């Protein structure tokens, strides 16, 4: 997968291209990255890429021309099949990013992420050169770069070989629509708190059931909304009934 970010701050992306599992995978050429700075497409000597908003109001707006040229430049770099590509604008006005959308994006050959700053970008860029607007949550941060990196990290976990066979994204909590179970490691006792005995039993069937019960219990108490739209397996229904009976007592 070839990911390009259109951004005024290319160096910010080093946190995902140089570190962690995503950094290692990029260094192994499992995925590729390039940043394009729209400032290089500003047609004035001073490199202006933002201007005051028509209609007045606070702040500045990113101008259409430099961004449009940057997106065109990104498209010329596409590898693989041009069809299998998407230009995405990160903004609070976008469609909320979901696990389903992450999976869909992980199948693409090329991804271009437009990162806005200031009050946003000229609407005509969105109308002519952007395929989708995506939000990573109902809050505003000072630029689209961090949301872009959040999206990249979530997507890259589903690109084959990024995580390697040990830890697979399919086992992530949201992969099966439930919250994750609690995790423990050595020492067996910490500040007087022991590790649940079941986890030291070596009985993998019971451990799996305990973990599923913990995931269901957490999901029921912290995010019951996730259970509304999720199909339950017979074992899950049985465990949920057991959990509900406990809380009714
Ligand atoms: N919730 C998000 O995904 C998100 C995306 C970008 C962003 N800040 C940049 C920006 C601000 C206003 C208009 C357009 C872009 N903040 C939050």
C-alpha cells in the first residue's frame, strides 16, 4: 500500500513511518509513504497557501489551487492499479471512521490523506479532488495530521505482514465487535493483587471462555451500544444471560 499525506508538516509523520510496527513494516517495504507539502505549489513568491475567508470570520482558509496541485501530484505517483485508490480529507465534518471503513481502506493500493490546518480548506477542493471526508471522532484538533496518522495506523494493522503472524489485527477487540478482555503478565502478584487463577491453569478452552466472558461483561457495562447491532453466537448468548442473571441478583 502506498500512502501519501498532503501536509504542511511532513516531519510529523515520522512518528508512524519511523517507529513501532508501522515503522518496521515500512522499512521492510511492506508499505510505502510520501509527504507532499502544498507550499511547493503556491504560485506566489512568498508561498502563501492560506488566505482570509470570504464572508469574514476568524482564522484563515487553505487555498484551493496549491491543494489541488498537490493532490494531482500525488495521483501521478500512484503505484499499482490507479482504480484502487482513494483521496480522503480528515475533518470533524466527515463520516465517522469505523472498523468496517478501516477494513475497506486496507484493501486499497493507494491512499492520499489531505491534512487541513487553520479553519479548513476551500470547499471547491473537496468538490473536485476529494473522494471522502472522514472524522476520527467528535472533537477538533489543530490539524488533520494526527487524525491522518490514527487512520493510517488502524488501516496498516490490516495490511498483510504489517503485524506479522504473532499478533494479528483480527484478534483486536473491535475485530469481533467486543471490547478487549483484561491482560496480565509477570509477576503473579503485584502490590498484593494476584492474577486470576484460570489464566495459570493451562486449560486453554476454559481460558478462552473466561476471556470471552470478560469481553462480554466489559462490553455490556461500558459499551452496551456495541451489543445492539452485533449477532451473538450461542456461547455468547449463554454467557451474557449468565452475566445478566448475576447483576439481577
Ligand atoms: N475529528 C477529526 O477527524 C478531525 C480532523 C481534523 C481536525 N483538524 C483540522 C481541521 C479543522 C477544521 C476543519 C478541517 C480540518 N480535527 C479533527
